[in-house]
């Protein structure tokens, strides 16, 4: 049995693209617009020992699985083709064929590419998950890739969260500015107010609010983000109003804030830690203060793993749940939920913009971080775009208030913000 036939035998249903292998065999429609080439025995071992997205990702990131017909900075069309393909573990006959082709050693999982993080079960066994140390390591894995790399991919806004498009033809920068405007308006911020921005990234929200007279404290676990944000604050002359700390948000001791913004943090903290998370936010707000929680969600509230590729290559320890669970936990912490909305279509547009930037700056990005890491980002962003388009993942804003002891707040009749 040829290698291409072995690949075909572990796929349920017809292949929508052409698969070729280093032994000269091929399977799938010859006229297909896209072609996969299993280029090495190691690539075949990756596919055989981890059928599904993990094996494909390992072979692709390492360069052992080549793809013709798509740019590695935006493999959206390839992933759309593969989205309906289901893999099954090799049966006895396939294992025997693989052993003849690869030998026993070839059926032993090869060392994964260096971009792969520890699997979740090993971190759990070590008792590290969502400790302060482990959270810092997980954030470092994802966000401390290279500030120059992020500048090329994210664009001038240096914002790595869902934008809010005022129109379908708006630019990525216009949409990111509009997102910050929407958060600012929902929080009813005014000059002289105090804002705490947890998980502040490169300080986009911090600087947006400070430019408008708000005193802002931002915190991030990423040292590279903090250094970049501190430099940007100084260059804009905002140091009298804006501060970014390299710190766990749980280390913030100040309180009495008029508002808290959390833009893209909740995905990292773990669902079982939501009571402590929302309790922390409640305790930092003054009576009448507001929270805007912006995070990726699921379209349901059932427990569901993130998937091996995302967990090991992109967001170690990341965990998603539905907006219902988030609202419940905020309410149980004593916050009054005022409003929620789903911006998932906006995230699909945002990801498409980031992929365009990666394609445009591909050679520079590869030079900066290496081809394997650049491939991980193209794969992750294109796959996420597909997930948002198909309503497999969502992006929710949840706006909540801390009322006083008598249930009052000083907010106007809502909504008080524009679209």
C-alpha cells in the first residue's frame, strides 16, 4: 500500500484536495486547486501518531507537510477545504502497512516542533495550572514572541483583540480605534475618572483613555508588552495620566476605580477561577463603577476543550465558555449586568486583516521569528477566522455595574453609548 493510500485510509469520506507523498504516490482529485505533499518520513510519522489537527499542525509547522495553492501567512482556503474532513486512528491493517513503510521507530512519535508547549495533562499533573508562575509562563509563550513581529502583523494600533468595524469597508486601524471608542463610551468615562485596564497588552486602551483625560493603570503579565507600552506612553507625553505595570492583575492593591476594562484577559484565567476574578473586579470598583468584559466565548455553556493545536501552540491553559456562564458568575459576584452583545463577525474581519498583514510582511516576519513560528500564526489566525464565521466561537461584551448598598448607581438611562 502506498503512502497516499494509507493517508486516504484514515480519512472518512472523499478527500477534497490532492495529497501527494515522497514515494511518488498520490490520491485525491488531480484538478484540485490545492495540493498537500507529505514530504518526509517524519511528516508521515507526525500524521500517523497524532491523527487530526495536532499531527497536521506538527507536520505543517516543521515543513514536513508542504502546501501548494495557499500562502502560509493565510491558509484560510486550505482550512476551509479540510474543515469537513474527519480523521480516524489507523486500524490494524494501516498500522501494519505503516510499520513496513516506516519501521517501528517511525511509529514512535517524533519530537514535536520547538513551537509546541507542554500538553495540558502534564501541567495539571505538576499542579501548575493558573498558578501565578504558570500563568506568567503561558503568557510569555504567546505574547513575548517579538514586539517587531506583532507590529508587522497587528499594524499601527498594536492591538491584539477583536476590532469593531463601523462599516464592512473600514480599515483595520479605523475598526480598532472604534473598538476603543465603544469601550470608553460604554464605561461612561469622563476626564478625571480612574480606569483599571487588566490584561492591557501593549496599552492601546490605556493610551486611548489617557488622551481623553482619564487616569489609567494598566497591567500585563507580558514583559515585552509592558516595555513597549511604557515607551509609547512616554513618547506620547501621557506619563502624568497613564501607567503600565508588568504584573499579575491579582497584585493590584488600589481600589475605588470608576471603571475596569478587561479586553482579552478572561480567556486565560480558567472558568473555575471566575468567582475570584469577578470578586477582585468588584472590590476594585467604587459604588456605581462599571466593568466592561470583552472576551472570546463559545456559542454554548457546556465544557469543551480548546483542541490540541490551540492548547499546545497558541494559548496554553486557555479556556472558553459561553456568555451565559460569564454573566452568571458576574451576577453571583454581586455585579449588576446591564448589557451584553456578540461581535463575532467583527472578529472574523479582524483576523482577515491580521492575515493580510502577515502575508504582506511574510519575509520580514520569517526573518524575525523563524518560519515555523510564522506558520503557527498563519494557521491559527486563518483557522480562528473560520471558527468565527461558522459560529463555532464568539466574542462577547458584558457590561456590569457595582451598585451601592441600596442597589443604586448614578448611570443615565441606558443605553448611553452609540453603536
